[in-house]
């Protein structure tokens, strides 16, 4: 019942469950306010290499 676009816990759960069905949604969310949660979930599900780029951007507090 939680909105994954605003709730990082939902995305964390999808990553822990390794939900392949969530991958398309997660890829869209790496451009929004829960980018780091989506990137980590994608890393857990498919070892998505783009996660490193997203996390660097978040750590550097860069826009986008």
C-alpha cells in the first residue's frame, strides 16, 4: 500500500526479495528523490553497474 516513488523502504524490500519484475520501475526511479534506494535495489537484483554512478552522485550531493 506504500508508494515506492517516495518510500525507500519499499525499494529496499524489493531489492532484498530480488524482484526481477520491479526492475523497470526501479530504473525509472534512479532519476528521482529515492535514487539511492532504487540503485541499491537494482544492484541487489541484477548487479546493475549504474548503481555506482548514482551513489557517487548522491554522495557528492549533485543534482539529477
